[in-house]
């Protein structure tokens, strides 16, 4: 394990029955780096991301986050997860509590802050994502873009070192996408380490330090946005970009 | 993930169960050294042997031949007794199971019963008699060819009818209680009925419009108190001495005459037989029964809810063993008819633990296991119906399994299951009536007892049914109100 990296993945394997979805992935992510992952549907992007915080249990290999091997059964996975924020395609806000309580639940329950401190913090994060006035509403009354921004605020409230995003804008109406991407750009600028699965090539070009192309459970090609988008080396990459950029 | 120790939770649950069972074992039995107390099973009402008053007790002026006899014997022989009124079948099972020390229920001494039980000195002779409607001209068995006759199933009258069916060529219809059977003769469905002589004569004396046509009882048999075979010989001796003393001093005959001759015990024919009148006359008994039903329902639902939550939570863990335990328990107790479960707990379990299970406790445990299994399935289904994304979001924030469950999943799951739970609560209320089988004096059993005294089956069941509908309506309103508040 190398101390220079926030996230280090070594020879990661994951199968569902006989379907080997991840076939040996190696990836290092430096602090403050923004990595965007692109690739065709079913290539294993979500599965990879979910292996990073053990929502899926890997079948082989190692995942080090902040120096802990999450595959090690002696590691307290709850402690590691506190440092990894995750944002889902379908937001997964808790409908049984207000926006504010969604954000304060984890910090309060895990003893990170008192209720009052957590609420003050939560309002700061809501302000950051531009939704301060929605603190006391039920999340079910929000639009998709607002929900996703609350979800980001909820993840940030645990003050994570790394943020994982799994297609955060795919379930949104086009006019909402900009708001969410705007918040993510801001986070990147502030130095957050981010791994983002996305179909938003514009965002990847503009924000990513590195773009990783997934294909059939393997990393086919990776590099700077210019390298991947302007000078793709692998025919699979070219093929994929042709399809997504020329629709 | 979900690395909480489910074995630990399961172990603590087992411990709680063990404590509950232990409490049953040490539940105190008041035994006074000077005056022993005997537990004696008897009938709710089996006129003229046992006649319950409107409160379900025997403290009235005419409690029945056997009750009056026992009262005098106990005083003379210096012992105390506790009566357990049940159905006759329940009496026999309780004696076999050791729930009671003796059965005093107008029990005929038959060869078959003698093999299982010891009997006291007989104090009465009981035989089958035949009765027909008042205006019928049937006078003998020979006139019954092709006609329908009736008897209570399992009685000596039923045995007699079966034995002689070929000879006289009648059809036999079986009943469970005398009053419905007699009513069937009254309205002309059956031509004649065969019943215990004293029961029949007492009924006629108090207003049942039938007449006895047999000259003397058929198959006369002695009536005596039954004991557990070869056990408690001191008690057997006291009771036998008492009966001999009663007979010798003429006290026994005096009691028998009181109930079978003259008009001393006749019920007033002028009693108000309208529904309002019946309500007024039985107000106290009905309220007592209703209260018992409500008490059983509330305590039963609370226990079943706790049990069901445990089953549901075990059912959704990722621990295969816990899941299997939950599924098997749900499968068994949903599959078992509740009446079998009630008999098993009240009559069967005491054989194993060597200790009586109090009636109310047996009722609550039955409800807890049976309704709890259904609630367990509802809880499991409700939790599983919550979007798995909710688990993932909660766990990825670092919340441990139990916090994710209690703060995020359970509140949403409970909301999903509220309609099914309300339905199950209503079922629980209705199912308490099944506990009448083991003699719990709830609303239904109260109704049975009242009807055995006043023969007003139609009106009384109408009253009882209406009471159930009213409390179910109240419960439904309450739950609708709560659901609205929750939404
Ligand atoms: N729980 C599961 N059980 C079985 N197979 C699964 C499971 N989750 C994912 N898969 C399979 O793993 C493969 C990779 O899925 P994954 O969701 O990682 O793809 P993806 O790259 O995220 O695709 P998309 O862009 O459509 O989200 C697919 O073939 C999928 O069918
Ligand atoms: Mg995906």
C-alpha cells in the first residue's frame, strides 16, 4: 500500500455466479484528484464503485482507502465508510424525515456532533448546494435536481476524504443537470478527492484530472481528458466515444 | 457487511423466553398445611349438577346438586377447593393432564373411564331418557322407524342410539349442547331426543316445552367424582368419607329433591325476555366477559407484536441460521390451528414442566405464538418492501446495521405494514373467542354460559355478535385515526 494515494485498488475481482464483472482492476487515486469513469452499460462501473465502500464484497484483490484494506475482516467497515461519501443515481434520500434530519442523522447517530452543531453544519452544506430554504421540508416534495443536491450535502456532512458518485445526473431532467454538476465542480475546486461514474462527457472534459475507460470488466484505457477524448488509442474507446458523442 | 452479532441477539431472546418459562414454574401455589386445597374441574353449567349464576360463579341460591354437595363435604372433612369450570371434554383432558386433582361434572362411571381414572363412591344414578315435543304422540322407541332422533356426541345416550339403530331403524343427528338439541325437537326437525335423565327433567321443570316418554331410565349408571388414577389418596379418602356421611345423614337426598322435585328452583317465567331485558339481566356477566376479551386482546397484541418484531427482524438478517429459525417458527405457528395450540399449552405443556399453566397466561401465550407468527410474516414483508437503496444510503454513511434498521428502514417498513397490522389486530380480537375452548371466561364463553341458563340462543348470540361488531368498529376507527396522524 502506497501512502501517496487516497485510494489504491489492486487486482480487484468480482463475479456474480459465473459472470465475472470485474476482471482484475488496478487504480490509484491521489489526494484531490478527480477521476471520471466512462464506459458502456454493463461494463462494471457501478460494481467497481460499490466495491470501494464494500456495498459489494470483492472476490479477490485489495482495496485500500486511507490506508485501510476494506477486504480485511478485522477492519471496522463502518469507520471506513464514514470517510467515503457516496451519491447514488436515484438519490436515496430518507423519506421518513426532513431534509435537515437526512443530513444530521449520521453525524448525530455516530457521535460526531451534537444535534445543534450538526444542524448548524447542515445549514452550511445546504447553503453550499443552494437549498438552505428547503431545510424543513420533506425530501419527497423536492425536484430531482434538488434531491441530488441534498444527497450531496448529506454525504458531505460526514466530512469524507473521498466522494463516490454513481451517475449522479442520469435520473434528472436536462434542465436540472447543470445545478448538480455546478456543485460537483465547486467540490473539485475545493480539493475533494472524487471518483465519478458519468455519461456527461462535457463534465469529464472540463473537470477530470483523469478519465478512465471501462470495457467488459477491465480498464481499457486511461489518461488526461485530452488523451482520451482527442487521441483515443484503443479501438473500443474510439467506438464508444463515436457512439456517445455523435448522437 | 451487516456484521452485527445475531447470535448474541438470538441468545438474549432465548434467555428472555427461559425467564418467562421459569416464572411459570415458580408461580406460587398457595398450599396451607392445615387445610389442603384441591383443584376440581367442573362444568360451566350442567343442570341440575352445576348451575352458574349470571356472573359465571356458583354463589347463587341454586348452584346445582354437586356444588352444594361439595360445599358440605369440604366443611365436614376440612379441606378447601378451587373450581375450574370448563366443557366436559376439557374436564377430562385437564384431569388426564394433571391440571386438576379431580373432576366433578355429573360424570357417569363407565368401564372405559374406570381404566383411566379412580372414582369416588357414587351419589346419584343417571340414565338416558327419551323426550319428544309436548304435542307429539310418539310414546315408544318402536314408533321411531324412519324418523330422526338426536343425542349429544360422546354421551351414553349417543352410545345407546348407535347400539340400537338397526333394531328401531331411526336416523341419528348429533349435537354439542342440550339447548340447541332440544330446540331442534321443539321446532320439529327431530322427532325425539335422548339425553341424561336429570338434565332433561330439570330442563322441562324450568320451562323447556318437551315431555319425557320413557317410564324408567335406560342404561342407568352411577354418577361419581373422578380422580387421577392412584394419586392423591388422602383426598380420595376425605371425599369418599364425606359422600358416605352425606348419604347416611339424608343430606344428599335433600339436595337431590330440591332440584328434581317441587318448584323451589323453578325460574320465574315472568322474567323479561326482550333483548333489553336480557341485556339488563346479564349486564354484569356480559361486561365481565367483554372486559376479559379486551384484556386478552390488548395483552395478546402487545406480546404478539414483540414476538412478531423479533421474528421479522431475524427473518431479514443475512445470517442464514437466524433466517431459518424465523421461517420455521412462522411456518409452525401459522400452520397450527389455534385451538390445538391452546390445548397444547394449557393441557399438554403441564405434563412436561410438571406444573399447571394459569388459564390467562395460557391464553396470552397462545395468542402471542399464533398471532405473533402472522405479525412476524407481516413485519418481514414490510421491511423487505423498503427500497434496498435506503439500506445502501444508510450504510454508506457509516451507520451500523442496527442504526440503519431502526432509524431508516423500520419507520418506512412499519408505515407499509400498518394496514396489514390493523387487520391482524382485528383478527386477534376475534381469535380470543377460540380461547373459550379451554374455558377462558371471555365474551363468547360468557354467552354459552348465559344461554345454557336461559335458552335464549337467538337473542343472546345476536347480543354477543353485536358487541363484537361494536368493539371491532371502535378499533377500526382508532386505527384509521392513527393512520391519518401518521401520514
Ligand atoms: N447484484 C447483481 N447480481 C447479478 N449480476 C449483477 C448484479 N449487479 C450487477 N450485475 C451485473 O454486472 C454487470 C455490470 O453491472 P454494473 O451495474 O456494474 O454496470 P455499469 O457499468 O454500472 O452499467 P450502467 O452504465 O448500465 O450502470 C452487468 O452485467 C450486470 O448485469
Ligand atoms: Mg451503473
